[in-house]
C-alpha cells in the first residue's frame, strides 16, 4: 500500500496552488512514489527518479514517468537546466547536488524540500550525520532562491518521533 503524502508536501502544493495542467514536477529519490502519486492527482505531469528499481516498479500512473538513475553521480545528472515547475525532495540528502537541483528548476518554479535534521540520530534513523541537516543549513543551501516558508521541527508523540527541516522556496 502506498503511504500517504507528508503534511509538508500537501501544505506546499496547496500554497503554490497554481493551475497545474501542463506543469511538470520532479520527485527526486521518490521511493515508492507516494508524492509522485499525490502530485499526479493534483494535475502535474511527474518525473519520478530513484536508484531502486524495486521501489520504482511498485507504482504506476499514466502521467507519471519513472526513471532509474543515480542522482548522486554528478557526471550523469540526467536533467537539463530549467526543466521543472516543481522539484520535490523528501527524506533524502546529498549536499553536493543542490546546484544541479536548483539549475533544473524553471524561473519562478518551486523547490519543496523536507528531510531530517541534526538531533534526529537520538530518535531514529538516519543516524549518519551526512544525512542530517545542520541548523539553518537548508536556508544556506537555497540562499540564491526566494524563501517562502521554512521550519525546523521536533515531534515526539505516540505516533512519531523525528526532527525535520522543511523549506518551500522559489527560483526567482
Ligand atoms: C528514505 S527514502 C525516501 C523516499 C521518498 N522520497 C519518500 O519520502 O517517501 C530515500 C530514497 O532515496 C533513494 N536513493 C538513495 N540514493 C539514491 C541515489 N544515489 N540516486 C537516486 N535515488 C537514491 C532510495 O532508493 C530511496 O528510495
């Protein structure tokens, strides 16, 4: 069963709230496609990329185009500049590809990003600091974009325990 889209992704897509027919979104490191399907249901054409063939084959929709690629290999980055209206990254971090990500967003297009922050290693996985954002780091990585919303949150309740950093910004 496909997991539900994150509340942050829902919030950002509602905030963008522009007519989405003919708009193209890229779901990077898409996993089993929960956000690809959400974006597709909201009218986007979606390119879904992941390294894992098994995850990619676990979902299908007419307006979702799935690509198996290693997005961390800077020499084989598969996208041209200014291709996407929205790029979405959740629960994945490689600082080195931010330049590529920004380059692939159209002018006035959006970046939606959400992943784990430092301190999360005490609550769950990932524990490797390479995969954990430092305080304000997401702001620095997107400094050349226009900030719309940003938050660093710690959630500990009966259902979930995590620290996440989240941003919505625009390529102006
Ligand atoms: C924690 S999952 C997140 C999946 C999805 N974004 C979500 O939030 O439901 C991380 C994903 O990154 C993918 N991944 C890891 N390294 C990758 C790489 N070098 N290139 C492409 N995808 C990669 C994994 O296969 C996995 O599906």
